[in-house]
C-alpha cells in the first residue's frame, strides 16, 4: 500500500461535464431572462447546483424556485451527457495509481446519483474505492468536510492526501483540510484562480507517480 492517497474532484477534472451542466442551466434559466456566459463560470464551478442557483438568484435579484429548477435540470443534463468520456490523461493516471496500490477517492459537489451516472457513462466508476458526494456532507466546498471524509474512509491521514481540483472553492477546501492540491487548468478558470494550489498542470497527462511522490 502506498503511503499517500489521491482524491479527485469529478466535474472538470475527471470528465468535462461543466459545459453540459451550464448548457442545461442556461436552457432552464432562459425563462427567467438569465444567461450565464462562459466568462462568468469561474464564479460558480466547484459548488453544488443549489449553491450556484442561490448565488444567481442573489446576483440577478430574481427569485428562483431552486427545487423546481434542480428537477428540471435532471433530464436535460442526462440527455446532454450521454456518451461523456474521461478527460485527457484520466484513464492512464487511474491505471498508474491502481498498479502502484495508491488509494483513490472522489470528493465532489455532485449528488450521489449524478456521480454514479457520470462515472459509469465515462467507464471509470470501478476505479474508485470511495465516493464522497453532495449527499454525504452537510456543508460543501470550500468547506473542508468532503475531503476530510474521503481521507477518513480511505484510512489515510489528511497530510498524506493529494487533491486534484479545477476550481478555486475546491482548492480552498483542500488547503483547509491540510492536503496538497494539484490544480488542472480548464477553459473556465484563469491562472489567478488556481494560484493557491500547490501546483497546476495543463492536464492529468502531466501527472506522474514521481510528481505525486514529490509532494
């Protein structure tokens, strides 16, 4: 068994579900005359959909029926995300970790149902020993609970865990948990958004066992 563990965020790190999520969101929000441009996504990624909708409601000073919107989003997202594939380097990195007996988990703000479906559709669900989702914690990123719970279930001390993230809120959660954090660059964030991470990479294809051990 390795002396460290890796905890992955899901959306934007393992799969490029961010664009599908916001296509669905904008489709539903259109009836409220709200549209979220790609340039604004950095303010919302890494957070639960409920938190996103509450922020949007406050910013646009428009009452939103959050529970109704969440239900409306489900079939739209399911249709858009059919055939979703792992991002560059994901399959190879998961195999590398498995071959070297490194414990791995997912810590995500998505629900358990969404997490299972997305990872199953991408063909990588069985790679993970532990899934900690929106449904498993009361407080969400940037709160540290999701990552502490993942470390606890992996039976690895937090300071021996490396988180892989793409969002400022997730990076903050990892730091609060006392974990190292590798940030994966995406079209939805800029360099400043990732500056609090231990280091950043262009894709998971750039993450090697040597790099992980160096942290």
